[in-house]
């Protein structure tokens, strides 16, 4: 079974599951759900280093340029 199929089945199940089962599923996955979007300190520092390199080499768009681009959308 593919991950996409599993996601669909889980989404369908969650829609109809009773509250007790929903809470049990959440408890099982709570740590991962709460950490979603959080990055490790190492990853954070790596992203900062990459952003700094882009800035130094001029690989960025100024706020003024970005506003002009948005107006053209």
C-alpha cells in the first residue's frame, strides 16, 4: 500500500472515528505533531549560514524590488 493510500485511509477514518479513538491516536503521535515545523539547532545554524552566503553573493531580492514584482502579478 502506498503512503498516499494510507494517508487517504487515515484521513477518512479520522473523520468518522469516535472521540476516544481520536484522542488515543493523538496521544500516540503527540510528540511528533508538536515538533512538526521545529528544526534542530544544527539545521537552524546551517540555514542561517546558507542565507548569509546568499546575502554576501547578492542572491536576494530587496524589499523594494519585491514590492514592484508583486504589483506585476
